[in-house]
C-alpha cells in the first residue's frame, strides 16, 4: 500500500504534460462543487474523477447530465452530455462503472469519451479504521472536426477529420471513516495518448491529489451532512486548486453545493425523490458555473437526473 | 563587258578628238613588284594585286579625280565606277587578309571620290576622265550604281564610316537611280532594270544630268540586273541597320520585282544559262541575247537567288563554251584558260584571259561537283603556270605573252596564241586585280550575311502590356514573342516617362531568327515619374516592321514604392510622393515588433502585379475590389507587436466621394488579401478625410487594399476560420484573423473551462494559436471575446484548434 501510494506521488510529480480532452465537467453534482470531487467520487459521476471512488456506491445507479456552456454569448454554442452507470458487484468483487461523455460545438468540433471503470475495496486496517480502495478505467477518446471551405484545403486534414486513441486512468482512495477524512490520488490518461491528425496532439497526463472531509453536522453553522473537498490538479504543467462544499438539508433530501476553481465559481442544488414502492431514488441536480474571466456570459448550466436503483 | 571597255577606249579617243582634247595617258615606269602567284603563297598574290590597285589611285594632284582608281597606273583618264567599286571590295578583302592600313585608306579615298562624283540623279557614268573632266561614256547604268553601293556598304560594315566618310546618303541616292531605271523602263517586262540613262552632252558642258533621258533603258542586261539586285538588296540591309525602314521596304519591293523579272524574262529556255539581254518587253534580241560570253553566267557568279538551273549544267556549259580544254603542241594553247569573247566577233574567242578566268573561277567555286572543280582547277593552274612563265618557256610561245606587265604592273587582259598576239599595254583592268584578290581569298559571297527573303509580310508581336513598374527594382522588362517571315534584324523598346520625356531605346539582337522570344529591360530613373511609356518595335531583313502598340505607347503606371531595413528598434517607412492633401502612405513599426533585421518593401500595386484577378463578370470597384492596393514585403512577415499602416485613397476633387466610385470616403476600410482563400478579408481602419488616408494596425504582411465595407457587423470582426492548425505552418488556417481591430481593442482567448489562455492587445488582429507563454495550445474548443474600444458588449465566438 505504501509503495502504491508512493508510486502515485512520484507519478504526480514527474509525469510530463502536453495537449486535449480537458475536463470541462462531468456531472452536475461535481460541477456544483467546483469540480472538486476526486476524494468524494461516490456516485455515478465518479468514474472519470476517481475510479477508486465508485467502490463506495452500494446500489446500481445511473445518471445523465446535459449542459450548456457559457450561455448568453452570441456566437458561442458549446454543449456537454454525460452518462454514467455504476454496477456494484459486491464487496468482494468490486464495482463496475460505464461512462459516455461528449463535448461539442456544432459545426466545429466534437469529442467523445467512453470509459469502463473498475473500483475495489482493498483492505481495511482495523486498528486505525483506514479503508483503502483502488480503481482503474479504460478510456476511449475520439474527436472529430467539421469540414468547411477553410479546412477542406488544409493539409492537416488531408488524411481525415477525426482521430481516436485509448488510454487509462488509475485512482486510489484512502478513507478514515471515523475522522470523516478521505485522501485520494488519481492519474488520468497515463499513457498521454496521441490524438493528432498530422502532428502530435498528446492528451496530457493529469494528476490529482485530493482530500475531503465529511461530517454529519458542521459545527457553528449547523450544516448537516456536510462535505468539503479540495482537489489539486496538475495538467500540462498547470496546477489548479479546486474546492467544493456540499450540504444535505431536509433530512438529506435537498442539497446545496458551492465550489470554486481558478476561472470559475459555482453553486449547485440537488433534490432527492424517493419512490417508496420500488425503493428507487430519483435525484435531480442542477449546477451553475460562473466564469470569472469571461464577460457577458450568463454562465454554464448543468442539469442532471440520477436514478438510484434499490 | 570587256568588249564594252575596248569600245570605250575607241569612243574616248574619238570623243577627245571631236572635242579637241588631247588624250594623255600617264604611265608610271616605276619598278613593279615581283609576282609570285604560287598557290602556296596567296598572301603574296593578294599583296601584289592590292598594291597595284593603290598604284593606280589618283592623288590630290587631280582636284576632281583624287582617290579614283584608274585602270592603269597613272593619271585618272580611265576611271570606271563599277570597277572602282570592285577594287574597293578587293582592297577591303586585302585589308582583312593583311591588316595593311594603306588598303583601308585607299578604299575610303576611292569611296569619297565616288561619292563626290555621283551624278545628281544618283547614278554614275560608265567612264570618267578626270584629267579632262569628261564624262567619257555618256550613259549611267545600274551596274555602276550597284557596284558602288556594295563597296560603300562593305566599308560601312567594316565600321569605317565616320564624320569624314559617310556613304549611306550617297548609296540611298544611288538606290533611287536604280529604281528609276526600273520604273522608267519602257515596255512590259516589269521589274527589270533598263540599261540606264544616256546623256546627250559631255560632262564639262552639262554639270548636271537634268537633261538626260533613259534613252537606252528598254534593254535589260543580265549584268545590269544582277548589279541592280545586289545594290538594292545591300541597300535594303543597310537601310534596316540604320533604321530607315520605309526605304528598306521600298528596296525590298524592287528587289522582288527584279527577281521576278529575271526569272520570267532572262532565263534562256534553250540552255543552262541566261540571256545576256532582252528588250523592254522581255523578248530576246537576235544577235545579242544568245551570244556566248561571261554575262551568260553572271547570276551564278553574283550569287543571285534566281530560280536556278542545275548548277552542274552551268559549269558544263562554261567548260564547253568558254574554256580551252584542248591543246596543240605547236603553240602555247593556254589549256584551262577562259576566253575573251566579243559577242560581236567570234574570232577573238582565241584570246586567253586571266580576267575572265577569274570571273569564271568565282562562278564555279559555288558549284558542287567534279565538273566545276576540274574547270576552276584548270583555270587557276593556267594562270599560275602562265604568269610564272614556265609553260611559256617550255613551249614555243613568246615570252611577251606573259600577262603580268613587269614594267608597268597589272595584268594584261589576254594573249592569243593562235594569232600570236597579246593585249595592248592599256588593255588591263583594275577589277582584274580585285577579282584576283577575291579568288585568293577563296571566293566571294556578294550577298554575305544579307538574307535574300523578299517577303512583304510584317512580323507579329505577342506581348502582354505591362501595367505597372516598380521603382524599387527600377527595371521594366518587356517580354514576348515575335514571329516573322524574314529573318529578324532588330527588336527594340523605346521608352520614356513623364518625368524624363526624352525617349531612350534598348534593343536586342534576334540573330536572324524568324521566331524570337524577346526580353527587353529598361532601367529608367523612375524616382519622380508616375507614368512610364514604352513601345516595342521589330523589323525583319526585308524592312517589314511592326510596332506595338501600332500607335503611341503603352502606359505603365509607376508604382509608389519604398524600401528600408529595420531592426528591433522599429521605425517608419513612407512612400514617396503622397497626395495633394498632405497625406502620405506609410508604415510605422514599433519598438520590439521585429526581433531581427528585416528589409521591408512597401509598394503601391495593381491587381495584376500581385496576381489578383477581379471577380468574374460585372463588379463594382471599391465594393468587390479595393480602389487602391498596397503590398508589403516580405510576404507573410509577422510582428510581435502590431505595426500601423496608413494608406491613401483617391479623392482628388475633395468631395469625400472616392474617385471613380460612389463610395462615401468615411465608409472606407482596409482589407487584406487572403491568398489562401482568394478573398478580401476585413481589417478595419480609421479614415482621415482631411488627408485622404486610412490607418489601422496590422500584424502581418500581405496585400492590403482600401475599399468599402459598409456598416460593420459582429461577423466582420470574427475570424473567418472556424478551425485553425497553428502547429502546421502551411498558409492554411495558420492563424485566426480578426477584422476591424483597432489599436485600443483587445481580444481574449479562453479554453473550454473558461480559463483565459491568451490576451491580444494594441491592435493585434490575429491569434497564432499560442498561449500567453508562447506555447501552442492544446487542440479543442476555444472561445474568443473581442472587446472593441467604446463598446460595452464584447463580440464572442468559438474557434477550434486542431493538430
């Protein structure tokens, strides 16, 4: 375990970075928390943040998100869709996750990500009540450019308008339940896949170190079911810090979230509907992102529906 | 013709007696040079003959005859212009062979004499006695004129004409005389020259020939017409080389007529050679036309391009009719000699003549085949042998038969072994010496270097006119192709500018080609000129010419241009001139815009200069095409910081409407030519209607134009490129080019997470796909926001980076 942790730390520090498939945000809940979700990752939004985290999911769960980025800007139309499904196989067998995500600007560009993830509880050090989970994802990346009068003669597109590659993510989650702390490491696109048409177009390896704290009741402000997560993300030699908080009110039926990353602040809402007969739970999440540097936009809006099966 | 010569002598004596003159022939008695005619020493023979010609030249003792070649050494009593012309050619050939300057001097003195002696109608009499000032033979003939023209042109081609020796005018006058002999000849044999003009009074009493008449002109001699042809085609060449093209064409027409006439009327259908003479209607004259003598083969000797009989047949005819090919043992028979024949007396066919042997040799040398070779070899061997006296001494012939006059010099014309007689001392002719030189020079091409084509079809010039010329290069090069029916003689370009109105000419040598790809370059001073004018001209050997344009000149606008080298400190470059309102086209390069020394060229250009085609079909100037264009070089140069360009627009009448359009000047914009997509893209600009300028920042070099853009929309600011490929610099989508960016405007680039990756300031109007640290960004979606100074709402859009 120590060796594994150390190896992630080394990976985090030393891997070079270079080009595409940026994390524009997967899921309304994580984005409501500013994208700080690596040390949480406990629902169908989790596989692309940290495959080790999905082992925390106890029921089959599916989520679908649709979002519109930077609304209100004339001339800008960027959309994003996300679908995730978690299938727990049992404590011994681990958990599977399937993800499809796309980012697109109609008439310009589209990129798709398909992923199969697996997370597994590794061991519990009972003496200190430390739970360790590991996970991995195989990802298929594909992007496609649009043909127009300008690109039609560009030699860069002489051999086609799309490119695809395979890559893998690895994650680890160390939870200290009694203390409410979780520590996570994730390394994504570990092989820095090349998705270039003519010249190298490397999707940079992205390494994340995260910590989260959970408490049933945050003192002083009395916020129930409170979670705070901080992710430190390094990609292409640029390091971001993302921080997000979440609290579930109304006996855990209604969530309020807030988050921040360097270029954006965000907030989110969630509402859980239970269906007593089937014990199926439906969760509706909304997230709003407010870019700090961009002007005139009415923000990024994300809406997600999650079904948690009994 | 020698017959004629003897007749002249008789006439001279008769005339002199009639007029009461005492004929005095001054004969020098100086020792003669040893003559060695050995074929192994041709130079010796050439020097001997050339020296003898000089010996016959009259000096300044004779006021009117100075320079004339007499037929014998002594006073100029027997000056034949036709022979003088031949003698001049002989001397020039001797000069070429030996470099002896005295031959040049002698030739020029003779030509000066001939020029001074020329009659008012351009001809020369057949014979002058300059001691008595008598035009002895009262007729002028085309033969005299043609021979003198050839001699004068040869001296001219030697480069000997100078202020003291100018012959073209004289030759041109002589050419006019030959033409008069053709046009005034009675009868229906059109094209042929008549025999010339006869005078009814002597030279002394008739200082001008105004009263002469073309009395004998209805007879067309093959000799006269051969000389007429040679004189006029020589003159045609001369006229072309002096630029006297109209006269060259006139000569060409007459030359063509002579050829047609000779082919039609002078060919003898019953043998291999020509009639000696025909009447004015081209009909042969009994007793004259078919007599046998040298005239019958003159067209062969003089290289006249008449329709030829088989040349071998001419040689055979010459051998059969004029050469001694049998010998007896009793007398020296002169085996191989060609005979002196008087067409009126067959008895003199016995006379062996070195003069005629030389003429025959000059005819035979151009005839291939054994017959001609044997014939000319026999002839030359005869005179070599004879003049060395070996044959004489081994035969019973008297020593006095030796033709070289060891006392007086010169070659006696004949001896007759049958009659046991030899020519009188005065029967020697200066052209015999000249022809001897030509023989020892290996023959003589009478039309050397002169194309014989007589076409009247003008050359054609294929040339795309030059629209504008750059004063930076300072060179205007006109190219094209000329096709001609006759060999091209001259191709030239005449040019001037409104600043330097004196025309200048450049030319190239087409080298006689009939298809010539020309490239004529002029380097005029265009520093202050605005319009450059030029015309092209070509002329062929026949004097046919073509001008392009047919009238006037092409006008090429002189583009305003400037060039300077800048370094990182930047600077300003302005086009010279400017407009009448104080506006100056310029580019200002700020500090730090360049990272190394760079030579920058700034030109005002026309669409054709830069390969920009106007839209097909009807289009509106200023709207579909800029009203003015400027090019900045080197093409594609980019600046780290924007440069500012100021361009002029035309509004000479200051009505704020762009000249030639209906566009309000305030609505003008600067556009740039997107070479890759062949379209004008919007740049922007601030119009100054006072100075008639428009100014805007640019970040790269290209062709910029000033045109009407109309009310701006957000899309005018947005880049046309949706996807850029900055990692591959190939002129395709290397940049995102924004329009209308002013110096106070900004462009911001964001990635899909909303992170600002690049900020473009101070008028920078193109994004090179790099982030603020200079790295090419990741592929994927980016958002731009353009903040226009004074506008609250930015203009946004999406741009994708691909690799």
